[in-house]
């Protein structure tokens, strides 16, 4: 989200990046602290509340019955949506946030699908006619940058605790949503000649380019998204991939940890 950033602050951000530092004291390759709350919505089949620095959001999962997509008649369905309201940031309005919402939901959805995290084929009840539909809804409560990664983390936590309500439809006992490989997205911005991971809102506002890389537990890339108009060079991308795999492993361990 673009904010008006004073020229002096822009220069300060660039000077700090050149020396390997940032306004919040992190290194260029350091992720912010992640706070996780599980099962925060009693009416949902799965839910989570996530804080990534000052960025905060809630993810809710509802599982119902639907008709499979015509191009995948033997698969269950996944629908992902992101809600951005003025409560999260003073500059949010529909004209500005609609493209953001679409981009975030598509990147999160793509990572989940391409990694095979959810066994969608096992959610088909009758080919072409009936299947379980997983509705993944993300509501942003406070914005301070990097909504893609925060949304991915929240989605993975919520999905990991989701129960399919089979008994509600007289289809036997409820059962855990079948999940496996866990994709982690990591987002980078380029400011001047320097690459920073997990940008704050201010860093996003002054960045020249943005790159999100989603990797799985094997270190394989499952999705990639380029944003903003600036150029990224081969060295920038290879460096980002290397950090993405390393950071993804650390975040995956945090998500899987049960305190």
C-alpha cells in the first residue's frame, strides 16, 4: 500500500539498506517475529489469528458442499478471498484495495494448490456432481506491509486445524482436512540495489520492485509473483530463492510447533 513517505525518510531507508540495516533494527534478510493463535473462531471449521510484526489478520475456514469445477470434475474445491477494510489502514478503500485483494488471494491460493497441500481429489464425493468446498477467508485487521506472507502463514495454520463437518450432511463422522506438503511464501523488495525480506509498509511504499517466492518442504519452488515496475536481475532472483528456502524452513517449523 502506497503512503506518502517524506524524502528524508526515503533517503534514510536507502542509506540504512546500503549498510545492511533497517528502520526497525532488522538485518536485510531477517523476518519479523510471528505470533500465532489457533482456533479463534468458534463458528468456523478452522481458524487462526496471525501477527507478523504489526501486520495482523484473521483467517477463517468454512467447509460446505459444492459442484466440482468442470475442468476438474473429480476434485474438491478451494476458494480464497481477502478482505481489506479501512479499519486495517487509513488509506484503504475499494478502488485501491480490490487489485491488492485479488493479487494476495491468487498468490496464496496458487501456493496451496501447486504444492498439493490439500488433497483435493479425496474431497470429491461424486465426479462432476458433488464435492467438499473449502472456503478460505482472510480479513486484515492491521496493515504494516507483507500481506502475502502473513496471509499464507495464517491460511496454513487455519487449514492445518480444519475439520470437515461430514456429520452435518449425514455423511458419517467428521474428519480432519487431508493436508500434506506445506508451502511457505517469502516476499522481498528491492530498494536501490539492495534486497530486503519481509518488508514493512513504509519499505513497500519506497520499493522499486517486489518478488514473492513460494517453496515447499523439499525446497522446490511452487509459485513466484513479481510486483511493482522496477527491474530484478538474475543475481537478485537467485539470492531471493536461496533466502526463501532457508526462511521457509524456519517458518514451517514455527507453524508446526505446538506450544
